[in-house]
């Protein structure tokens, strides 16, 4: 079967390589040509545009960064839906909002092209080893037709329901991923500000009931301060939180925590963390609070609580001290009425 693959970034390049390893003939397109070179060296054909790719492919996979990129590849100048072929199928593995996925399904079906929304869960390592989880929305018959291809890339392939349902589940998952990471990072900052060592915090929290299991895989990054070669870039997680907020607005669901987390990640992007792994949200939050590593030593009970914030004021000794950075003073309770 001739397969077209558009989007050869961190995840897409590895997913396409697994299709190729399983003997499928590939035609590929990417905005940056050199990212296709390893696949071309193994026998894939390069297409000069999405439309040119569509002329050769029976099934078209897209794995792109955001909805605008997906829409441009499909419906823009030289988009692949400009040249639909009989019995062609489009499988969009991008993380997009559900209403967008349903709209793309309608655009494809209006041109006689079957559509599946099939976003994936997993790291770049899982993508390379074909151990992704694939969440599929679309017609059951189309799902069964495409299942063998999806199983080339994922160890678990789940049909979630009709159009947009795969995107819905993926958005919920990434919303939980982003808010859990930010909450854990904030908890570490609090613990260190109270004098606990990072080692004690990690040993106590990871593997317990308070921390999500995936956080154990972020310990090494946080301890080393190395957020490069991201498993999941922070800017794309922020994008997914934005899509979750958009979806919630469309559904009439209040999402106060998600909206706050989305803006915290946006601030981290402004501080230069966009390309870092999303666990760098800890470094951003620690930096804003002036937290420095305490090492692994335990504090004796008799030691005074360290003031870990660079702007901290000890109100135990001076309850009338002005709050730095704010043009107000704390209220002092009067002893007379």
C-alpha cells in the first residue's frame, strides 16, 4: 500500500519510519526538506507539495504541530484535498481540538475522502519503538480498514467513537498532563522554600498517591536541570492547554485550573523555555520564587526556617513591614475599639 506522510518532526519522523520498516512504500512531505532525508535514504519518495503527495498515496497521514498547519496542508494552496483520489483515506494524528477534527472530517468527506482522527500518546522513545497509544475517532469500518497501519506505529490502538472522539480524549489527557506537571513543580518550589531538600521531596512524593506516575520520568531532568532534546516541548503543551480551554468554551464547561496553567506555561515561553521539555515549568516557577537547591541535608528541628525567597520578609519579627513590590502595607490589628 502506498502511504503518504506529512509532518516529519519529533514524532512524525519516527512514526513514518516504523511504517517504512514494516514494508510500506512511503511518499513524504515536510516543510523543512532535510527532515525527510533519512526516510528518503531508505527508499521513500519526496513529494514537492501536499497535493503532489496525494496524487501518489492511498492513505495520507498527517502529524503536524497545530490546527492551522493541518488546515494549510489539507486545504491551502497545493493542499492534498485539492486532488482527492477514489477510496482515499486521510488519518490525522495531530493533536487538535475536537471541533476542528470534525470540521476536517466534513471537508474530507465532501470530497469523497474517508477521515480518521487518530492522535497519539507517548514519548519520542515510544514513537521510535512503535509503542504509542493511538486514540481513534471515526467510522468503525474505516477504523478496521486502517487498523493494520496504526498497529505499525502503536502497541495499543483504541476506537473511541465517532468523529472528534479521539481528539476529545487526547485533549483531556494533555490537559491533565499539563496541570499535573505545573502543580507538582509548584509543590517542589513550596517544599524547597520550606527548607526540604529536593531529594527528600522526590523520594517522598514519587510513587505515592499525591503524584501522577509520569512525574517519576521527569525527576532526572529536574535534578540535572537539563531540559534540552525535549520529549514534549513546553510550547506544544501550552498549545494543547489552549485547545482544551477553547474546547471547554465551546462545550460550556468551566475550566479555571486549566486556564491558569495555560497562562503559566505562556509566561515560561516568554522566558525562553518554549523549546525545552515541558518539565522546565519547574525551572520557571523556581526562578520566579528565587528558590535555590538546598542539597540533600536535612534541617535540624532547632534550625530556624530558612527564608528561601530573595524578596522574603520575616513577618514573625516585623509584622508591620511593607510588602515588597506592592504599594500596600499589611494591616495591623488594633488593640482598642
